[in-house]
């Protein structure tokens, strides 16, 4: 490719802050929950570049024709690949697209096609816009993509903090996990945290149904396995909490010891107890197995120790990925006043906003 900015280009990053920045001079956008992607086009040649500079072309073949049809013949844009459903953004479905089998990618592309949301224009023709203020780049983006049609979209943006605060609250249920704040006069700075992100942090009560040893050995607890009950009173593994000091990790060994006694007798995850190696696929049923191998690191030891599911812990989490916590939860406190039966998915219920349906022309799932 012969562009003013040729790949690879590391994307500009964001630092997490606790609230929307005060004062003027910012443009705010919803924080999309997808795969960061820089799009390079030079004539008939196009590259979807991931955050770590790898090509995503083979995983999202359905995006190539509309990108070639609708983008300027020479350009570089920054944005996010998402999969949108009638219930919001589906990051879990998006992850399934990173698959070695072309046949599976083709099937998923047909069943759950991806969309592309743009928020920055770095190159148009022979013009390198990356050093220009973001407000100017945004105006150029709106001009260049004024007539784009799905699956291509331009992210909403506002300079009004009140509107951004409203988005932060109402967009939560759509799979958008916060708001971005970008200096209106800022240049595009690859690999620098020059933007700000305000992410949701929520709390819920979970059942502690097992734990994993720390990598240092069986003198320290590495993480606690968390569970939530569905409407049929089935306990699902939803993630882990692991934010402990070395001292607390050691203390947890003794604290959890009584709950290890006869833990497998009536354990809801009994069939998986100590059987991590036998479940290499990591799938095979409606529940995610606590002993499943990691999708990203097949050599990671995810064996676990069952506990009688009698302990309740309050944790903080920032986002759900399907039926699981997207990231490791943060320990808040033990809840001796709560019964495990009260730890249900109902705590997490949120409603997707109408705005998302309007952006993607979605209709709710049926059945």
C-alpha cells in the first residue's frame, strides 16, 4: 500500500478515569464493545488491522465488499468491528469469529454478520489528517461517510457532557460499556493513551462454588470461582474474582478449608470436578465449565477445587460478555447476610436503549 500512513499503525489508546472530564474541549462518544480495527484502503487493496497489527480480513469477509463499495479509494479510518443483535452488542459471538476453520467463519458471517462503526479519519487521498485536531477529523469523517449504509456506521458524538452522561446510563444495556472522552484539539497519537474512557462498574452478589490455586502453589488461593442461578435454579459459572494481596491469598486457604469437606457430594458442577483435562474443548453444554481450557492459552492450568456452594461474596464488575463477566471481578466483601439462592441473574438485568436499534436497524430476537 502506498498511503500517507501505511500499515502497521498502532491505534491511539485511552486511559481509564472514574468520571467524565470536567470543563470544555472534549468530544464524547459511546464506548463500543467490539474489536478495535484500523481500515486501510488503497484502490482495490484493503486491510482490516487489529489492535496488535494483525490482519482481520479472513475473519470478517462480509465486511470487505461494503468497505470497497463505500469508502474513498484511498483512506485510513479507525473504528470498531461489532456484532449487533436485537438485544444489543454480542461480544461472545464476535469472539467466535476468530476461528481457524474458514468454513466456520463463513457460516457465522452469514448467520451473524458483523458491522463496522467508524469514529476517526486519518487519511483521505494524499492527505494525512492525523496531525489535525480531532474536531476537524470528525468533521471530515462525517463529510466522507455522509451516505454510508449498513453494515457501515458513524458513531454518534457530542460536545455536551450532559448528553454523554445520559448515554453512560442508558446505553449500558446495549452492550456498550461506557463513554469515550477525546480532546477536541488533540492529534492522533499512535500507541499513546491520549483519550479517556469512563467505564461502568457494577456490583452483584455471587455464590463461591470453588477456587483455583495460585501459580505459586497450594499455599495460596489464586482465584474464587463465581456462580449465579438462572430461572431454572441452575448454577452457572460466570467468572472469577482474583484481586487479593499475598497475605489474603494465604489466609483464604484456611478460611475455605471447611467448605472443601464433602464438596462434591451434591455440587452443581460435580461432573466437572477435577476433570479440566477431560474437557479440552471448553464447550459441550449450556453452561460454561469452570475447568474448561482457555480459548486464548491452551497451556494454562484451569483445574479447580470444589467448595460447597454456601458462601456469598459481593463483587464489582464492569461488563457482561453473554452470561459471564467480561473481565476478572473485584472483591468487595463477604455477605454472610445473604443466602446463595438469592444470587441470580436478575441482579444484572438491563434494557437495551432504542438508540442502538435505530443505529443498526435492529429488531429484537424472537423465540
